[in-house]
């Protein structure tokens, strides 16, 4: 192999290495961009998950309060029913026995 052929081969190898280094730099940039984009998506997803968690907690709290209100309402209805039964009994006695406790004729 002549000196000229050797120099051409060396130049070819050097050019290939330069091209390889350039391509590698581009790939590093692409990987960096993908990593940033992926991290941004993860952070955005985390924020959305946190928001959903807060909303679910608020719904659970509201449901608990609603359940407590239903229980109170049921208790109030029972008390009202009892008071109404007592009133009906008094009115029935009033009309059946008269004002002085005497049976009406």
C-alpha cells in the first residue's frame, strides 16, 4: 500500500469518526429532549393525580356529611311521627270523651 492510499484511508477513518461524533451529539440532544418531555409529562400527570385525589377526598367528605344528615333527618322524622301520633291521640280523646273527660253522646 502506498503512502497516498494510506493517507486516503486514514482521512476516510477520521471523517467517519467525525461523522459518528456528530451523529452521537445529535442523538444526545434528542435523548435529552425526550427525557425533558417525559419528565414534564410525569410532572403534569402527578399534578392531575393530586387534583383527582383532592376531589375524591372532597366527595368522600361530602358523602359522609350527607350520610350524617340523612341519619339526623331520619331521627327528626321519627320524632315528628311520634309527636304527631301523640297529638292524634289527644285529639281523638278530646273528640271521643268531650272537654270534661265525659263520653259524648
